[in-house]
C-alpha cells in the first residue's frame, strides 16, 4: 500500500484533501501543528476528522518567532472585509513552509510517497504560500535536496474554488460538520472573518447547507 | 544597516559563516536548534560563539519525528570510516530544510535580507541538503512563496573545501577554540567520527593547529 502524509489543519480544505487522498488509495498519516494559533479549536477538529476517517494522526507543537500577525499575534482578525489580492494580516510568516518541511522530514522516516496539502488560491490568492508555483518550487527542492527524492507535494485543490472544493468533499462524504474554519477561537464560528465568509459563500454557490453553527445570523444566511 | 540571520550550529563551518556575514557588514542574528541531537555540546558552543562575536542569539527547541539516524536516534556514530559519496547515517531527515524554513519565518518578522548557512559539499558531498542546487532551489521557492521575497539564502562556503574554510576563518579571526564539530557529545572531541576526521584533515591541510582537545592521540596528529 502506498503511504502519504496529509497536512490536516482541521479546516474544510484539509478535510476534503484528506478524503481525496484516501479515495486515491493511500495509507494516510495526518499531521497537525500547534503553533500558538488563536483558533486552537481547529486542533480539536483535526483530531475528530482523523478519527472519523480512521487515519493515524499526530500533533506537533512548534515554537514560531514572536510576531504580530492576526492568527497568533497581537493584531485583530479583520471582520467583513473585502477579500482582495493583497497579503492579509492573517498571513503567518512561512507557515506552510515550516509545515511542509516537517512533513518532509517525517516522510523519510515512514517512507511516504506523497504529502497532501489543501492549498488553493482561486478564491483567496492573498497567501503567497498557497499557489501552484509554490508547490512546484517545493517539488523542485525535494528533487535536489532530499534523500527520499521521490516524495512529492500534492495539492489536489489548487485549481478549485471554494464551491468546487465543497462539492468534491460532499461527493466523497467529507465530515464537514467536524471542520473548523473560523479564525476566531470561540464556541461558534464568527461568520464574519475572511475564512468564514469564503466558506459561507462556497456553500451557497455549491447549493449546499453548511452543517456548522454561526454566531452571526446575517452570515448564517 | 542591513540585517541577516545566520544558522549557527556551534560547529566550525557555521562559525566561519557568521564571521563572513559579519565582515560583510550585516547586523547579525544567530539561530540555533535544539533538535534532540546527541552532541548537545554544540549548543553551548553556539552560545559562546554568538557571545564572542557580540551578536543576538536564540535557540529554538524543535520536535522532530522519531527516527533512527545516528545523530538523534538509535544508530551509533560511525568511527574511522572512509568518507564517500553516499548519504551517511548521520543524515537527519530534512534537517536543513526545517532550519531554513524557521529562519525564513523569522526573517519576515525582523525584516532580514539574508539567511547565512554554512553548507558546503566539497569535502563531504553525502548530504543532499548541503549542495549548491539545494540552496538555489530555496531561493527559487522564496521568490514565489514568501511575503518578503527579497530575502536570500546565502551559503558562502559552498565552493570551499575544509582547509579553505579554516584559512578563511583564520583570516577573519574566527574563534575556532569555541567551536564543536564532534558528533559524539563527550568531554573532548572523539577524533574518529566523520566530522572530527574532516576537521583534523582540514587543519592539517591549512597548515594550522586545531585549538580544541581530542580524545584520540592518533587523530590528534
């Protein structure tokens, strides 16, 4: 059986990515990171998703340099903003770069052939570390710099918009009810941060009902 | 003043690299990692070197996946082996990849323009993550995947052999007496691991005396 690692944040995208990897026949190993994120609830979600999918899961605690981004630092998560092309304040410096580096290390230990990541940039191209060029750059780096240079970073959602991701997940029976996308770490999803807004828009466009609860009735439309 | 990060392991190469970066006028910030290495003594060395050079220094503790390499795992460090082109058992999966990923994250926080690393592959080409192609792959990845895409990974020793590195260090007044190269973590350097053997050969070829003490008299020639 071919083995793969999936970076499982606990969000919707990584959940669908795990379902895709599973459907491709991989023996899956999920990896999550406790990096001091405000929305720690996603770590609980990652546990629940891994359990539901019946896959191995580990959470690695990492210490990032002190910073001022809005997911881990002192800035506030913006609400109801217009999502554009600029890099948002929720960008955590080199976060995916650190995550992929760890996954690569683990891939050599367990002999994994692929690292699945839920990166996608169609709806939300503000993050430089979620693009096709970025994934290609990793695969180039692996070829020259790894012992196990046959491992590949795979981003199956890279060309999908949020509605397409949700439709694909629905087809594969992804447990959306267990996912957590909100940047805030409260009881219910806020409905007004970038991540909630994109998720709600995606469900609406996909013609599906988002099974999770939201604080904001207006957003829960 | 232009700012740079230097990956400071506590070994000879990273010490010379720090001296080179300093001589180029950078405001230097040193970064070391406690990754469960057998030779923890190098962390003490990194502290002493940073102090001697008068540069900012931090040690980040990282949790690598459990493995069986000879620097952190259950294998023994090989002694008196013929150093060839194969990947040695002291290879720690994706170690430099994780280190550089962290340095990149930090570089965005402190607005550093360069990350200096002591990678070199002339004398010891067994490590895939110490080659010119590997450094180039990083600089390509940075261009497409970082917010601060002007930062560069710089490996000033990449084309030097050990004797040349030592001569360059001597010219810049590198505190060789504070460096630790041995893969074992004992009181004195063993003199017979790959790292000690290369170091001793380098000093011999450079026509200089290695100021540190060795266990093995034979090696201490």
